[in-house]
């Protein structure tokens, strides 16, 4: 019996591997060769680099679990290493787009070579828990890059990008925004399931919360326009000092990608250049902007513990679930994630089936939500992966919930994303909380 279950588990890792690798390839399938090479900002990466880097990470895994593993190419390893000092000095991040070798064809060939190496390994070797965990980490790492690639494709091409699949969003339900009261007390925070999670989601631990209120929906574009039109970007009193510096330094007057034309706010994204839809969640705001908006609204950002309790605590059953709707994995009826292939946020009040036990909408999918929490390890944190998460425990804030660019296998309510406070090229929004 044990042998059968081990075999089926290995097949499922191999299946997930193939599915994940195909998803990456599908994201770049319709690109012109010229598109692969261009880096449009220092914080972006060319599609060619992402495709090579996710492949290279499986070489890192193979090197840790096989004797005398030989990397495919020293030159490739130097270019494709993102920030792992243990593998030598990485190529400068902001110069990934000025390298023409390895060529696009060579990187595509490399992608297939690594597929073969990993598939052969998974077919021939019986993997113990440590090995399985490393490969599942590799898949989750690839999911993270799929999302980064989507950010980069928007920056590079916007509506000139032709996805292999594009779906029409389902109609939203009309919902009235409410502030939902959540009782405080001790809450056990962190991942409570039995499958893969990142080291930073553990250990589960108790936190004390005061009673608080949290909005049932994310802040919408319509709400955010009121903040702009009330002089939000001109009033230093609303901003943290560092945030105010960023406003002045970068001439911020609206979220990234917004422009004011003919008396109207417009954006330019995968759906083209279009008028802002006031009923979509605001997207492409930094932590500083989210924080300033909350101050203007007389509210505040939730802490990540508050966000998590609102997302997955079932007060009636006195239990925590892995997702706002329960323990069932996300489907297209629950949330707007990458495989929904909508290529945009859905309107406020979408996904009735995805709301949390407390009645909060869209906590998973659509936009990542900024919290006020610093990205640090939980009490009792133990590092699970060298140079992966914990070397970033400084100067970053936690975001929760995933976005329309997040692959569904990689998201759960306990997932902790993290970015610097002024970054806004990701699909980032927020919802407000309040003290009672
Ligand atoms: Fe990476």
C-alpha cells in the first residue's frame, strides 16, 4: 500500500511539474522574439531571463540532491542567478536586458533540457520528503515568476500582448460596502494545513487582537479618485515622511499606469487604454499611497493578523480554514487568479462564492492587499530554504491574498508576500480597517 501511495504522489509531482512548466511556456508562446529580450525598467526582467531563471532553479535543486551534479553551463548560471550568493556573484539585475547571449533560442532549448533532466529524475528516483519538498518549492518558485512575468508583460506590451486565453469576467453582484466587526482575543495565526507552505507561514502562533472592523470589499477606483480629487497627493499631513519624499521625488499624482486626459482618469493595461472603471479595486498603489488613503478616510490598514482572521476564521464553527470559503482549493467560481485568464481585476462584489465566513469579498485574487505589518519571521521561525525568504526580513511590508496574476496552486490565506514600501508595479491594492 505504501509503495502505491508513494508512486502516485511522485506521479502527481511530475504531473504538477509538467503543468507548471507548460503554464510558463504558454505565457510567452505568442511573443515575438524581440519581446523576449527587452527590460523596460530596472526592476523588471526580460521574458527570456524569467524563462531561463525558473529552469536554472531546478538545476540548483538537482545540485542539492544528487552527487557531483554538473550545471548545464557556467555562463548560463551566472546570467540566470537572481541573488543567490552561494552560487557566485549574480549578474546585475538592472542589466538583464542588455545581454543578447544566451540567445532566445538557446534559452528555449535550455528550458526543454531542464524539463528532461527533472522528469527523468522524478521518474527514476523515489523521492523522500525532503526531496519532494524541494521540488514543490521549485514549482511554487516558478509560480512566483509567472506572476512577475505577467507584471513585466503589462509594462512591456500592455494590450499589445496577446494571451493564449482571454475570458470575460462573470457579472459582479451588487454589494454595499460594510465595515464588519470582528471580535478580538487570541487568534492562532499561520498555515494550518498538511501540504506545502513556505517557511515564513510557520510556525502557527497566538497573537492578541483588539476588537476591530474591516471593510467587506477592497478600496475601489471610485473611492480612490475621491482621495485624489480632494488633494490627497498634495497634502503632506496625510503621508508618512518617507512616503511624502517619494511623492515629490517621483511626481506621483495617481496610481501607476494612470493618466489624466481630457478631464478623465484613464489607465493603460492589458485591456488597452481605457477610462478608469470606478467599480474595480484600485491597483498599482504603493504601501505609502495605501497608508495615506486610509489616513484621509479616517481609517487604517489592517495588520496581517487582522487580515488573516477576517479571511479565514469561522466564528460559528470556531475553526480556521485554508481559504476564505473553506478548505476547497480555488476554482474560477471562488476568485480571480491567473488561470481565470481575465487579465484584469474584476469588479467589487464579484465572487459571491469566494467570500469569507465574516462576509469579506475578494480576499483571494484580484489585487494583493497591503497590510501594516513588517515582513519579519514569526516567533520561533526556522529557515527552510537557503537565501530564499528570510534574507529579506528588513524594510518590506506584508501583502496578502494574491492577485489576478497569481497561479491558483500557489495561493492560500496564510501566504505572505512582501514588497518595499514604494513599489507599485505589482497588482497591489488594499482594504481599510478601523479600531472600535
Ligand atoms: Fe527567483
